[in-house]
C-alpha cells in the first residue's frame, strides 16, 4: 500500500538545518498494523505527517497504492486524504464548539455525503464505539478515554483504508489506553491498515511490526509473532 | 451545509462574545455615523435635482481681469437679460431674479413673505408646478402673483387663493397684485426659495435703471436649447460683451488690466445651475451656497471612521484566529477545502456585520435629532427607505464584509496544517499587518485631534480679536419691512432720549456681522479719481454712528446735525485714505455719485473690521446719502445691565411698532454668526475625533486583552523571577506606545497641510504652533496607555501561580 524510497525532510531556520528524515526507506502492506518508535526528535511525527499528506517531503519518493504522491498539490492531497486516510491524535483534536455527533459527522460533510446517510453512518460508528449515549455532549463534557473514542469514530466514519495514529494513548490512563488499543486492533482485523507512532512498548506490542527510527532513518524492524 | 455554517458560526461568536461585542459596538457606531453622514452628503448633493431641465440651465456671471487679480461677479444690469435672449440664439428662456422681504396684506391679515422678482420665463424653466392656474400665463400680466401652497394657507387660510387681490409692501412701496397661480410647495433641497413670485418690473430701482448697463443689482439665469455645449461661450459672446460692456473694458484697460489666455479683459461666463448649491465663487446665487469643503470633509471623516472600525474588525479577527488555528488544522486534516473554510469564516463575518448594521441603524434613529441640530442637517429617516439608499446600505454592508472579513479568513485558511496541530501558531506574533493597521488608526485619530485643536484656536481667535468697534454693548435692531428706516430711527431716538441705560443711537444701511434677520449685503462702488478707478465699499450711516460704535476717529469729525451740508460729506477709513493717496484728504472732494454732485471728506476713522475676518479691511466710504435706506438701528447701552437694557429697548420698540417683530441682537452675536460654518466644521472635527479615538481605543483594548491572554505564562514567569507590577505594565505597553508615537508623527505633515490650507481662507488667522502637535501626541499616547493599562495592570497584579498552573 505504501512504499517510500529515500525520503528526506529538512527543517531550516536562519542558522541551522535539521535533518528530520534521512533517506528513509519503508514499505507497508495493506492490512498491516505498524508501530513506529524512537526517541523524541527522531522524526516519527514528521514521517506520520508525510504519510498522512499533511506535509510534503523535500526529497525521495512516496507511492500510495502505486501512485506517486510526493509532489501532489494541496487540492489533490486534500482529496486523497479525505477519501483514504483517517487521523487519531494524542490530544484528540476534537472541535470544542461541536457536539460528539457533529464532530464525527464533519468528514462526511467534507466528502459530500447527504444528510440522511450521514446520520445513519455516524450513529452506526458511535454505537460501535459505545459512545452513542453521549452523542449530544460537547468534547469538554467527556473523559479522556471517551474523547479518544470519539476521535477514533471520526477517523473511521469515512471508512478509510489507512488510519494514522499519533500516540493515541499518550493522554490516557492505562485502562482507557488499553481500550483504545483494542479498538484499533479490531479495526485492523476488519482490514484497515494502521500506522501508529508511540513511545509505549506496551502499545507497540499490539502491532504486527515495529519500525524503530533514530536520527531520521530506520535502525531496526521487529516483526511481532 | 449552509445551516451547518450558521450553526457553527453562532457558537463561535457566542464563545468569543466579549470580543464580538466590542467588534459590533465599534462597527455599529461607525455604521450609524456613516449613515447619518452619507445621508447628509447625499442631501447636499441632491440640491435642485428636481428640476427637469437642470442640465440646460446656467447662471450668467462676468469675469473681470483686474490688475489685482480675477474678479467674478454675478450681479447683472437690468437690460442685460432681454438683450442676451435676443442676441444669443442658443438661449431658449431667460429670467432675472431678485429677492426681497415684504409684508402681504389681505383684508385684515398681515403676513411677512419672501418675494421673488422674476420674468415670465421663470415658470417655464424651473419645475415649480402650479396646482392652480396656468403655468404659461401665470406671470403674463404685470400685476400677476404666484404664491406657494404654504403661503396661500398662511394668507388665505382655507379660502381659495386664486383671483384674490393682495397688497404687497416691499421696499416701502405698496402695490396690489392678483393671485394668478398657486405653486406646489417646493422641496427643502431647493436653492430657489420664495413665498410669492412677482414680475421683475416691480424690483426696486427698476424704473430708474431699466436702461442702465452700469448699475448691477440682480442675477440672470438662462435655459439653453437642447444639446447646447457651453464650451465656446466666451468666444461666441465676445461681440455681445464688446457692444454692451465697452465702458467696463475701457476702464479696466486704463487701470492696467491684463487680458487672460483668451485675450479677454472682461467677459461673460456660465455657471451650471446644477452646481448652484456649491457655487460660492461668483458672488450672488440663488439660496445659500455652501463650500464643497463641508460635505467633502464629512465624507472623509465618515470614511475614516468606517476604516478605523474595519481595522478593529480585522485586527480582532486575526488575533482570534490564532486561538482557532487548531480547529482549522483539524478541519483541514478531515478534508475541508479552502473555499469551505473561507465560507465558514465569512459567514461569521457576515453575522457580525449584520448585527452591527442593525444596531447601527437603530443608533441612527436614536441620534438623528441631535445630529440634525448639530450639523444643521435636513435629513430624515424616511430617506433611508429610498431604493438608492437601501442599495447604498447593502453596498456598505458588503464592502465592510469584504474588507474586514476576507483577509482574516484567508489568513486562517493559509495556516500550515502540521504547524497548527502542533500548536506552533497559537502564540500570536504581533504581525506587521496588525501594527500597520494600528498605526493607520492612530494616525487618523491624531490627525483629527490636531484639526480639532487648530479649528478651535482659530474660532476662539475670531471671537476674541478686537474688531475696532464696540461689539459687546451695542445692540443692532433690523427695521424690517413694517416701517421706513429713517422714520423708525427718528422715532427710536426720541423714544430712547430719556432712557438712562442708553448712551447713543444711530442707524445704517448695512449691519455689522450677520443679524437675526439673516440678511447680509454689501455695496461696492467704483469711481474715477485722478484718472484711475477707485473701488470702495459704501455704507450709508446716520448721525452719531462713529460715537455709537466706538470707532476711533483719526482726523476730522463725524457727521453732525449742527453742520448744514453734511448730506454731501464723507467719512472714510484708513484703507480708503491709503487708496486715495494719503495726506491732507480732509476737504477733498470725491465724485462718488457721478460728477454732478461731488462729496467732500469730513473725517477719517481708524480701520475696523466691517466684514468678517475672512477678508482684509478694504476701503470703506460712509455717507449720509438718502439713496440708501436705513435698515438697522444701533443702540449703545451702558455696561453692566445688558439684559435689563435689552428688555427696556424691546418694550420701547413694541410701543412704537406693536405688530413688528423685535429681532435685535448684540453685535458680538452678529459677528459670531458669521462663523457658523466654521463652528459647524469644528463640530464635525470634534465629533469625528471623539468617535475615531473611541473606536480606536475599543480596538486597542481588545488587542491588549488578547495579548495578555497570550503572554499570560510569560507574565507569570517574569513575576516569579522578581518583576514588579510597573515593570510588567511598561513591558506590555511599550510596543503599543511606540506604534502610537509613530502614528502621531505620520499625522503631522498631513495635519499641517490640511490646516494651513484651511487657514488660508482667513485674512486674519492663528499660526500653527509646534505645541499643538505635541499636545495631540501626548493626548493620543495617554489615551492609548490608559486603554492598555486596564488589562496590563490586571495581568501584572494577578497571582503568577495561577497562570503557571493553568499551563
């Protein structure tokens, strides 16, 4: 599904140039659950942003389902993104002014799904995430675990082929964290490819494969048995 | 989708309600103010536009290239109009026009009326439709009169007016007239105003001057054939001018006049009647012409205020945008397109603008009466419902929405998704744009403060400058149409002889300043003296004039009843003496009324400002010639009890004239009245400055709130490290203070240019001092500092633990 070759990303300020990704190569197949680990500043989040088409690389190639997407313009990226990729963030990134239902509904609005279908699909996914009873609440009225479940519901409502999760349990206690990991595992078992950045060895164990990054390139890949 | 936009917009607006309230307040004030201003300006520009043939009507005036400069004059000789129509083929209709007050008598009813002396073509040229009578025949007879519906009601009550005979007493002559038409009341934006139209043949001096090309007393208006192009008028009229104005041309040549670019020393020119309301360049016109400066400065100030409010809007939206960066990032991640985001933010702007417009229009209805009183504006709220104005409001609304809403929306949409999700934009950088906009706001505000101070200085200078005569203890009484002036003066003299309050009584043809009767006149006369033309203002006075007005006599004496031949005497001012060449003038004779009866100079007085301070003191000659009637009685009273003296004189007047109004006023009131338009301008500047400062400060307050929120943690850390309250307040204020200072300095050259330009219109004016600029800057700085202090002090005294923990 994903093939990146010699991927490069630099951050420049006036005085220094920092290499975030250094000729990185990585291949991820459809249906995989991959954890990306490494110390702070090793380029994990940068990689995830590029994979999610939120940021563009400075060099190298990125094939998504066989299409070169490294130099797509903003409109094409947004288009590809909204139909294929779901995001889960550490800080949930729910919109405070919208209710649970409206937050989850948002991606469907942007992909132009009609109102009746939206209602049906949002209710479906909320039920699945066991958060249906909170549909009219605002994010700040929910616990961290519940908020992350809403975020996951929002990420999957469009039935994306790929979910990118950036430390999804980072702001949660262990029982809520485990719950979220179970949800991701379920999604993966139903066929969704998942790429997750994490600091937690415990969470990484839910994945099929761990990619360890150091200074912008892969140092080791562990295959989980 | 749209419903979604509105729902989210509403929640966002509610969440930021403090800022939005500030936004709405500022914008609403601006909308109210602009609506009132633009209605006023529209009204001023709408003058006379109800005349169907407006574009074909012109006023004729003459241009003399005198050695001292170009002189334009609209007064015409009586035979000119008919000769013009006969000899210049493009003229379709022509009318002479003169104005005078009169008393109309019908049965026992006596009513004051405004009499307009015109030719029969008048009704064919101008759109004053008749509700009764025949427009083409209404002025065909010499004794015909056309009256307005309003005047008809005043004179006849509910009785029919048509074919009734009325007696009009004007210029002390009673004549009967037959009402042959009733004209529909004209709209308030008409330059031509009248109660009664009568034939021009009844104009004073008509019989004496009807063939005299040298006496000029009224204006001439002409309608030209359709498609007429006035461009070549001066060429085409050359032979006409040479034929009838040969005397003028000869005199001008003798005095050393230089021809203009077309080779003309003296020529006739056309002023479009469409511009009549703003035509204060050619002397007499129909109605009171105003300077275009007045509506234009209103427009400028209106635009300033709207701009300042829009800047607030932009600054606040951009500042608030930082707090919403994450939301934008999330929406983008979820696939929101650029236009979807732009639309969403724009909907919020539209809602705020809509609320502001509604509140602004409500404010408008509350303030309209004060506004009308303050600026002598004749606008009404009903004007708002005219389609053009509704369209104007919609355009203003859209313009504000576009200017104020588009940029912040665009900026938010441009945020880098990754950066905002990481929270990198949340801390607001001050931003060049915000600073630039703040500088613009305070430049405009300081500019208006400077203008306010300088106009105020000039007005107080005008009020306090000694004018060379006593303006505090002298009362001026307009005689009006009820009595003959010289008789009234004699009667008042007798009546007041034993009044202990009164020091002396006199009378004159012209008033000092502008009296309660609202009229002002001048008489300029030219005569040949030692082979060159001398021009002088002429004033007819009576005995004791110099004494009554406390004018200083330099040489000779004033008119005195003890001397038998004073009716041919002259008292002149210093300027006139200089014009005549200086020394030993007492006893010299001047041919002021032609050669046959020369008058001799009996006295010279020190210069005094008999005109407004717009003009230098020009040559003045005072006579006791009976050709000019006494129109004003002057009474000098003892100082101390002015109110008592006024009442006293009033009762004396009413004893003599029980039915005549007592329109007396003190001379200092009269001189003040000359500067009404300056006061109005100063009022505009003051209100503009106050509003600009208030709206700018609302913006600054909101920005400082935002800044304190953004720098909360920094303030906490600084306090923990030992910063004191003053230090923090200074730290938070200094960036803004620098901007305000820069703004003030930027406003200096503009303010200096504008105000020195304005002051040029006064012969007597204040200098522009450096301290005015310093004071305005200090004022702007203090106001800005106080505004910021509300927030900065609050932040500085807050417990640092709180701000640090909340992180």
